[in-house]
């Protein structure tokens, strides 16, 4: 998988770090990854992230994971649209995740946003992942 799917790679790093109970995890920086993290942070799934530069000048995102009473706040993080099979949906078709308990993260012409934000902005787009 790795770098054919940089976003999928980051989601896997988050899942793996949570399994090990780590407080932070890093991922190579990219705009798309940062935008997805912005939504995860604003929806309360992660504490936040900061951009750092590694010794070799490579940008890195250091993600602060969030736990509640020792359990990861993110119970499920799924890649929906994949490089080999892109998933685009009109605003009316964007699924609600676990009856609205979870969030779909959608890349729209107006930016990367939650499914609720996409519905209120009346835009569809590529459904990147779901989080619950």
C-alpha cells in the first residue's frame, strides 16, 4: 500500500499508533493530509497536529491522538475512495456514518470538509474516509 495511497498510509499509521496506545504519531506532510487532520481535529477525533521539518528537510505532521478513559476516541477509520477506485458522491448521496454518530470526510470544490458541512454548503465530492 504505502505511498501509492499517502492518505491511506496516514490513516493506517493513526490506527496502528492507537493500537499501541501512543500519544502521537507522525506522517509525511501533504496538503491533503493536513486538510483531513483539520476535519478530524474540528470534529474532536484528534487533539490536533503540528507541522515539523525533519533533519532532511522533509515536512512532517505530528498528530496528537485523543483517548477517553484510556480508549481511543477514533473507534474506526476507513478509507472509502482509493487510488484504484475513486468514490464521488453528489451532495444528496453522501452517506451519514452510524446515523450521524460518525463523520464522512469529503473533498469538495469548496475544500475538504465533514459530510455535515458538505450538506450545508450543498456540495458533493470525493468521499475520502469515514471516522467513527
